[in-house]
């Protein structure tokens, strides 16, 4: 991609923001606020979010999920059937249009149960595991902290339908393990934390919490087991457990629930067992906050110059800056790296070197290449790895070795 053709509205000045992630992502041109809790996702954010989604997609497919895209719109009568239309807990958070008799996708248990019911009748057709990436709407009373708590946000939500509670339990554990892999791949330390079932379930649920000093949740963590308890259920902890756990602030990046047979039962969605008996279906729901993940990754990975997102989700892997004024080598490097599968942005703007460097640090390209009169004399390029301890920690590499060197850097987590 050429910088002159790719929309990156970096800003020199940004009005005060409610969080580090909102400040940096706005300044670096990833997002722009439309209203409290509603952000436009600009090209850099879209690239990063696609990468986050792809990692999740791979892990959800690996546990047997099939991807779908449901509508955000859901008819009132389906929420009446499940008892949620008039439930004060949901009334409070759900956008609805009384005139049209519609609610706007805060969560998707109802349509999932209804659609799966259309086909599934026998035990042979279970389990069914569907997931989607979707925009969700919630009337958050306290929309805040940039992408961490929006009124409109992206979520991966998965729903599973099983013949027995035991089968559901087995899948629940499989999904928890897949969540662990997702967060590790994203470079996050996520803990599996016991929490209340919230508005979804009377049982416990499991949250995936990432320690973060600016996080809104408080959790007790066991650093050896990578497990813990949300303070909302701390009365279920023993004194021993309190001693071996550390209390820290954190961000919930995922949440998984046992829903029992409530939603399938509400729609009279049952299955015929091998012995011909009509039985209830066990359902679970499993969420991951996609935009919240970008928010927490920005919150945790930055310095005074800008973002330092991990290379796996940074919008580009490398930026090429050619200061010679001719641009021949810059073009050539850009073409070569692109051919080698390295996602490269060629900064072809007619801008002073200083502002190109500042932009490169702000956006957070994992690798920055600079070709100048000085490096040209030796037939070399200056390579800087963003995130290296010292800002001037750079090396000079022969032009023909650059692609190999970057591929090696990117292959090392
Ligand atoms: P929270 O406890 O943070 O309010 P929740 O328990 O209501 O979230 P779920 O319904 O379980 O959230 O949604 C699944 C995931 O979606 C959450 O784990 C979180 O990562 C993300 N999420 C939930 N609400 C928001 C929001 N308002 N903005 C951004 N992400 C959110
Ligand atoms: Mg939750």
C-alpha cells in the first residue's frame, strides 16, 4: 500500500480523551469518535480488527464452529417468548423500537435457537455450533474508556446446542481452551476467572480477564494456574485462596455461559432421542469483545511516541521511508517486501523526514526501514524494530538481505 493512497488521518493534537486507548488510537488515525461510546473505525483499525477476527475464526473453526452472519434486528415477539422483552435487566441495556416492534442486537440467543430449530429434530443432528462477528448495541449507562466500553461495539458470539448437559460441559471446556489459545496468540495474559452469571444465567460464568491498571473490573488472580475470581463472587473464595491470589484491576475480554435449556425451551425447540423420547436441548453462549481487544491491546502496548501493537495484529508489518528524493530504492524495497508476503506501507509522501518518523512511531509499525543518502553509500538500509528498548536501536542491513531479515524478525514472537 502507498501512504499517499491509504487514508491515515494522524493528528498532531487531540482533544482530551477518556482513556489512553482512545487518545492514542485517535491520534494515530485508527478511530474517530461519533458520539459517546460510538467510534468510526478507520482503515488502520479495520486492518487490525480483521487480523484479530482471523485468529478467532481459526480457533472457532478448529472446535467445530460454523460462521454465520445474523441480523442485528430482532423482532419483539421473539424476545417476549424468551421473557427478555419486559425483563428490567434487559430493558435497561437494549435498544428497541416500540413502533416497529424490534430490538437491536445486544445478544443473539433468540434468533440462534429459532434458526437452528428449523432443521434440527433428532439427536443425530446435534451438536450445532454457530458463531458470528457482529456489531452489538447496548445502552451502556457508562460508555467510557474508548473502545473498552462502547454503546456500539464488535463482538464474536458463539452459540452451541447439545443433546445433554454432559456434552455441553465438554464443549464448554473445549471452548475455554480455544479462548486461551486466542488470547495467547494475541500476546495477552488472559486469566480464566469465576464470575456471576450476570443477566444471562443464574449459574457461575467464566470470564477471561487481562490485567490492566486502567481496567474497570477487579479480580483475584492465581499467577501459576492463570485462574481467578471476579471480586463480585469473592464471597465464594476461601481465606487460603485469598492469600494465594493477587487482587488487580483488569479488563474482561471474553465471557462464557451455561444457559441450560432456557432458550431452546422458550421456543419449544426439542430433539428426539434414540429411544424416541422428546428432550430438552442444552445451550451455551460464548463472547469475545473484538473492538475491546483492540482497545486493551492499545492500552497495554504503547510508549511516549505512540502505539506498539504486537506484530500479529499491527495494521502493517513494515513501513518503508526513502529519503533520497528519487524513491527508486524505496519503490524497489516496497515491491520486494510485498512479494515476500510482508505487509508493507510505502511512505511516498512529500513530507519532512521528521514527520514521517513521528508518524511511523505513532502508528506503530513493527519494522521501520529508512533508505537515505548516507545508507545508500554503503548499499544498506537502516532497520528499526519498534518496541526495541532504545529509540535509536537501529541496524544497517544490506539492501538485498532486508526481506529475509524482516521475515525472521516477524517469525519470532
Ligand atoms: P461487561 O461485564 O464488561 O459489561 P458483559 O458481561 O455484559 O460485559 P457479554 O455479554 O458477556 O458482556 O459480552 C461478551 C464480550 O463482549 C465481553 O466479554 C466483552 O469483551 C465484550 N463487551 C461487552 N460489552 C461491551 C461494551 N459495552 N463495549 C465493548 N465490548 C463489550
Ligand atoms: Mg461479562
